[in-house]
C-alpha cells in the first residue's frame, strides 16, 4: 500500500475514534523554534517552568522524544461548549476543565489509533503525546497543516477555531505528508491582544506566563502578583478571554465528546460550597477532572484572591 493510502486510512480511523482533525507531517528537528524558545525563557516569560529551559533540544526534536521518529500524526479534538458556564457568584472555570481530564480522554483515543496503525503497518512503533509531553504540539499542528498560531499563541483551525486539544503520535514509519499551514489568517487583527486583561500577550505570538491568568490559576502554585489580582474577573481555573474574542471562534461547532460534558459535581457547586470545600471533597469532586491536576492548597489560595 502506498504511503499516501496509509495516511488516508490513519485519518479515517482518527475520525472514527472521534477526532475532529488529523494531519501528518514528516518528522524533523524544528530548529527554527529553538531561538524563540531560548529567548522566551531567558526573558523570564516561562515563569516557574524552569524545565522548559533545560529541555529545549529535546522539545524541538521528535527523535529525542521517540528514537527512530519518521512521522508525526497530529490530532485535534474540539472542546467548544458555546456559552461559558456561570452561576451567579460562582467562580469561572475554563471550558477545557468542564468534564473528564482531556489528557486521559485523548491518550485513550491515541492508544487505539496506534493499535490500528500497527495493524495496517506491521512492526510500526510509535509514542503518543498530549500537551504535557516534551514536544511542540502547536508547531507540529502547523507542520501537519491543521492551522496557524494566533497572536495569543494558540493554534487556530479554519473550521474548529482554537478551542481544540492537540495530541498525536510520533511514529517510526514513513507516511504521506500534509503541507504545512503557512498562511497567517490573523492579518491585521489585534482583538486578543487588546482584550487580555493583564497584558500577557507578547508581540511575537508568545505569552508572558507571569501575567497570564491561565498559567497563574492552573500551573503556578505561587501567589498571584498583587497587580494582577484585581484583573482576575472571577477566574478560578484558566482563562478563555483571548479565545472568546477571536473572530475565528465565532460559529465554530460545539464539541461532540461525551467525556467533555460538564460534570454534575461542577454544576452542583454553589459559591458557599466552593468556599468551604475540604481537601477530601476537593479530591472526590475533581478526581477525574483537569482541575485535579492542581493541589488543594494553592487552589484554595486562588479562590481567596477572588474574594479580595
Ligand atoms: S489566557 Fe487570559 S490572561 Fe492569558 S493571555 Fe489569554 S486573555 Fe490574557
Ligand atoms: S483575536 Fe485576532 S489576532 Fe488574536 S488570534 Fe484571533 S484572529 Fe489572531
């Protein structure tokens, strides 16, 4: 079977598994991203994520992630929910954390996709990744033709916008490849830059995470800087503002993944329940959610900032 035919079969299977997007790129070191990453880290824009500075070589080269890498199959799974869930005084949680932890959902699907690839290419090996792996998933999305990086740094697809989870599989098999997406469809737009409440968007499509509410409320366990606290606008876990204002997200499809449906536990939380949640309740309510990635104490600290 030709490499192009194999790629078509892989994309059809990805679609059967529920992925909205699948593109395939030839594996190569993404050397052009090395300098940008180095400058981003040396200017401190990586916040407390020191590991990003130490592993640049590994991050830009898929062969470091998976020896023998020849191809990168990149998948996209939409998670747009339409309007944001809000309930009077209840804090705002980003759409991506409404349901089951997307890392688990996507990894399950990718493992099934890899199994299928090994059926149609006997002996093929591969390693799945989601966004916490040391690989530049947004850059690979562009290489595989899925979209372009918006000014807010997130990959935008023409049909599904930017509310998409990226993942993929690095493979040791040669396949037929998609053309990289080389257009910049942001053109002269600046809406996300103007809307960001904290001025976190740099002028080279990177984010200064020290000012970004998504980083400060999800990844960081440290205090939220005093000058940022009044700009949190009720955000407890994540921030969708720069995506909400993007014209490419107008009219995009609502997600169809049952696991991403807002959980009953989240729907039932009232303002009082949030405030008085014990560590045991936190573990129980969020054990399957991406919110469970955060430790209880820093989570409750973030909640206390919202009441200042
Ligand atoms: S996620 Fe929020 S704080 Fe971060 S860049 Fe976007 S709008 Fe700004
Ligand atoms: S809001 Fe405008 S500048 Fe920002 S990502 Fe969307 S199209 Fe690009």
